[in-house]
C-alpha cells in the first residue's frame, strides 16, 4: 500500500531528540529508526534484534493515546524539536501498545518509580510508533559545535593519528582520580583514548554538561599526553539502566570507532539497584567477538593514604582504613556543602572549576 501523507506532527522530548541525533550520525547502527513491536519484544527478551544482532535497550517513540488515534500505519509524520523545526520524518510501520511494568523489570531490573529511568518510562505515552526515520541534518545548536564529532569524523581523526586501537570512556560526571587511574591503565594497552562524555539528558542533581566539559579540558591539558587522547561529546540521554546500559554504551562506542571500552564498577548505575559488578558480568552473556568491541573490566579504584597514590584491591596491600573511595555521588555532596574536593579526590584544577560553578549556583 502506498504511504499516506499525514497532517500529524510530533514535538519530540529532549530524550527522543537525543535518539534522533544518534540515528542521524549512525551511532545506533544497525537501527535505522524507532523499534517495531517485533524488535522491541526481542530486545526485552534476550538483548538481540530479530536478525540476531546484539542490542540491549529499547529505542522507542512513545506518544499519548490522543496523538496515536490520529496516526495510521503507512503515515509519514513530521518530527519536530522544541523550537518547531522539522528535524526528521517517521514512516510509521507499526502502532502498538506495550507493558511499561514489563519493560521496567526487563531493562532496569526494578519496577520502583523512584528509579529515574523507570520514572521516565512511566511518564511517557502509552502507545509506541515504530518505523524508519529520515533525518534532515544536525540540530541548529550542534551544527557548528566542535565538541560534537560524528562517528565518521572520529574515525578520520583516529586514522590521521595512526591509532589502530582506541579505548572509549563513558562518563556523566567530572573525571575524578579513580577515573583518571583506570583511563591511564587502559591507555597502556592501546594506541589512543577517547574521552566520550554523555551530554544528553541526565538527572537534575548531576553536574551540568558545560561545567563537566570545562573539567575535562583542564584535566586533559594538565595530566594526559595530548597526542594520545581525544575529547568529544556523545549526544545520548542517560537511562541509568546499569548492566544493559553498559552494553549499550559499548555498542555505541563501537559505532564511533572504538575497539575497546572501559567498564568500571556499577557502570550506568544509580542508587543500590545493581550489584557493583553486574555491569561487567552481563558481557559474559554474549558470545566472544559478538559485540565487535572488547570490554576492559576494572576494579573500584581508591586513594590509599599509605601508598600515597591510587590503587585497587588488586594492587594495594593496605586495609580499608587507609582507602579513600571516590564517587560522583560523594563529589556532588561535597560541592553542595560548599566544600572543595581534596587532592586525593580530584585534581586541583578540576576542583577549582567545580567550586566556582557550585558557588554561582
């Protein structure tokens, strides 16, 4: 049946716009659009698409029942950003209902509405529209932004630098000393490091992306070999899906040209919903080589007062009384209390950026 023109236009949320941008640049390969019901159910069931490709998270377009009632399968819908710009067109292959509780349990391992990912799921519309999207160029705020490098651009950079092996690092926080420690450990194994912070939607209490970016710049300028590190932004939204999101982050970095990916303690976790190593264990549920990227697993790093440096349970002989554990949660707590993080926690240049930003808030 020939596609029918539709007068329906959908204004996307920031989270949906982030998905659209990753479709546009190829960060979600092999996906070409929002999932149909068969794709959605296959991903929930066993983290693979119907064709057998690994994919752990549903990428869907949810709308309310009133909007869904105006849409027919075969329609082509305009997808708009918050300013009313036409960003893409969706060819509606399917319109289907779904079970939010079942998705929450499968993806987040909990149905607790206090979980930020579950809360976002429960708040979205009750009908999903699936089908391929045709994008019409970068969003106006990113078209000239040098921080946003596409997979093609990053691969070209890697080639020009002679990097055959590249390790990707995901973060939604400023980089503290534990992050720096595992990044440099990984950099001993490969040609280059891609620091690839997520700059899409995060929790309200996370450090804002612009502040984090200044932290990344001062850290890399002072403490990393500049010919072996690249900094670029990932436009994805944060889902806080723990283990499944760790695999998702790895696959996206594969699409951006990375050969290796750092998976630390409680990757993409929040609260105490996941065990400290669940995000590492999940990778063993995939066949060797299936993901097309090699995960590098790291223990929880800490500052040891006896060693006067960073270490982990694998390298430090001293007991826990000498260990200063670092986390984004603790960092935000110190800053909210008006305290500057100590040198054991983060580099002084990074602490200065954060202290200034929180003082202004």
